């Protein structure tokens, strides 16, 4: 599924009348998109050519088409597959700590089983504990602390010469 940019309604002048082409250029969309909007309910003056769209009507219509922003409640993480905040399966999650305090919370979606992620601060961890059983994961070792910090370790395993 293609991702679409949101139309920039703030660039529309409220007291201007726009043709389909001018509206498309102003909003940064294709003129076919503006024509589809007119078919789906955007008010326009269609009794003569060229079609005119009042700036006020365009702004109001674009604002009415915006979706409400969804926020995650306590004990919820955002599922990209369901496209909605969901509870964690079995009310369990893993916390991968970060050096600055908080960390990345990950859990499986209770609806579809997809792995979900949520970035949380150190203060939010205590707020989430009554709603989620949080297991603390061991942080990855820094490369400076590794006993063999070479990234070419696989070459040392008896490579065969194909010459």
C-alpha cells in the first residue's frame, strides 16, 4: 500500500478562488487527486468552466478529512499491522534499556501477534508496571567491552582457499 503525503492546507489562501490546477499546485498533489476530491464531496463551482474551488471551502474540507491522532494508553503499544493501539499479548513485555535511562518496550499484539515497539522514558516504567509485566533484557555489549572486537570474526574460522 502506498503512503500518501498529507495535503498542506495551510498554504491555501482563505479568500482566493482556485482552479483545479491551482489547487493541485498549491497543495502539492496531482490535479486528478483534486478532481477525485470534488467527486467525493469537495464543494466547487461546477456550473461553468474552469471549475472553481473557494479557498475557505477547500480548507474546511481538508480539515474534515484529517484522521484523529491515536495515542497509546497505559499498557498499550502501537501495532503497525492493525494500525491501532493494542494491548500486549498475555500482558507481558520486554524492556531493552538504553544508556540514558528509558528504553525500548517490545511485546506481541493481542489481536494479530505482530511484534510491537514503544519507546518509553525511565519515569514511564513505573507507571506501566501495574498494567504490564515487564521483563528486563540485558543490554547489548558495547564493542569496546567485547573480548574480540573484530568485525571480521568469520574469516578466522578456517576459511577455504578457492584458488
